[in-house]
C-alpha cells in the first residue's frame, strides 16, 4: 500500500521518524520518503500488510491508515495514494488546458479499486503555488472524471457534505496527487481535546515536533508562555513521567489551558501557574527542559515590546535552565540577540510552516 502523509512544512524528518517507528512496531516491511516529488509538508510511505488475531484467534488484516490516524502525533492527514504525476508547465497553462490534463489523467486511473460504486463520495481539492486554476476547479474536474469512471460499474453517488469516501486531489506547483483521505475533513492536528480556542494556539503537530527536538527524558519541563496549554498537554498525553509546568501571564488563557487539560484527561499531570515569564526564577528554582511558542507581538501584545520581553525572559532562563530549551518565533533578530547575550548556544535551527507564517525554531543549551 502506498500512503501520502501530510504534516507541517519543516518537520517532515520528524514525521518520517515517527512513522518509521510506528511501522517498525508492527513488524511490516516499509520504505518512507520525505517530500515526495519535492513537495514540502509531505511524506510518502510504501508499506506491507499487517495482521492481528481477533478474540476468536482468527487472523485479520490490520488497517494501517486507521493505525496511523489513531497513533500519530505529528501527521495531519493519512491518504491512501492512488497516483501521483508531475504536470510540467501546468502553472502557466490556460485553465481549460490545465484542467483537461488533470481530467484525462484521473479518467485513466482505476479508482473503482478504492471505492464501492454504492458508496457516496466527494472530492476535496487542495492547491498551492501559482496557477490559473483554483482548488475548487480541481475538485470539480476530478469529481467529474471519477464519476464518469465509476459510471462504467454502476450508479455512483456524490455527497459533498457527508460523503462515505473522500478523494483528495492536490496540486502543489506541478506535482499532482490523488488519493483517498482516510482522516476525513478535520485534520489530525485539530485535537478533540481543544475546548478553549486560544487566538494564537500552536498546532499540536508542531508542539510534538518541538518536544521531539527537546528530547525530554523524564526531567522537569516547563512551557513559560503556555497559552492554552498545547505543549504541556501533548507532553502529558505521551505519558511523560516528569514534572510538567504550564506558566501563563493571563488568567483567561490559563483557565483555558486547565479546561483543555481536563478535556484531554491530563489535568492532574500538569501544574498551572499564573505568572510572568520575565520573572521565571520566582516560580521555579531550576528546570531541565523549557519548550515554548513565544509571543510574536502579532495577535497579542505589541511587536515593539518583543525585544525587551525576550531579553528579560532569556536573562531569567539563564538562571534556572539545566538542560535544553526549544523555542519558536517569527522574531529572528530579537530571539537570536536574547539567546546570545544571555550565554546560550544555538545547537539547532530550522524553519517551520505554521499556517501562513514561517517560524524559526531554535534548540538552545
Ligand atoms: N502555545 C500556546 C498555545 O498553543 O495555546 C500559545 C502561546 S502564545 C504564542 C504566547 C502566550 O504568551 C500568550 O498566551 C500570552 O498571553 C503569553 N504571554 C505574553 N507575555 C507573557 C509573559 N510575560 N509571561 C507569561 N506569558 C506571557
């Protein structure tokens, strides 16, 4: 089976390592590739069949997409791949020409192997890059081609609101992918535990990527700007045994973090502290790991306050951090100055896509 897995831009290597670990646990043969056809935020996998024994001792096939949907912390979508193709020059083509190429390609694919004609279906389109066609055009065109193909085998049914099967058609630059989206319409990063929606919350997939970069090994852990608690909650959900602290200046957000932790079933695993991260040493004498999505001054607060906020925070952090810190922000200059002037060393830097933004992630020691 071929799978197309989606995640955030810049964390494909971490998603790949997670998926390889999950396949290794199943004992199936696999080959995982980062950025198939050069597309960011994508990982593809070729994986063999897995089996389990049911309660009556009969051997059953295990659904690998279901297994990934349930276990992964870094993926957004699990798509059973039908086909992929490079459409050279499609970016500049007239809409009719570009859509005809897509339609002819899809019409030639054996989509009937992936869906029963009696099941209702819908096509969701996704597009990224410069094109003269929209994602709606792509969904409509692919939908027509799938419908006509399935009509050879019976009477297909389209249901755009509540389809039994979702086809996903992606055009990223000149790379086209078609598959069955087993995740459904809500991406996996939208966690069911989120009952309080912080205006600048972090995607849970990125929270897990930051945790992977910090490599916490049971030592004490703090998110000093914890907002709605995404990082501490995701860490607690991994069954982390060490002490976890969620520090936040504003009562409203801290209350939201508590509500989220309650909904996630980990409220007893996290200490919630209302306080100012620029006075960190008043709340903790020492901490092994600090991981945070810093304020950027975009949605909350003012951009002009950021350099001083970061400088004051890293000065405090220098007095308490024992092992490793991982931080993300859009404010490259301000964070690099604060890191360096307070005696930290940057051991790793990468760019991560978060919504429409590209954020800088730093590991410091
Ligand atoms: N990762 C969080 C989440 O997923 O909900 C969002 C963090 S948000 C980018 C930054 C948070 O830092 C905001 O909730 C803001 O209220 C808080 N904050 C701003 N200044 C602070 C300070 N001096 N001390 C502690 N928290 C602060």
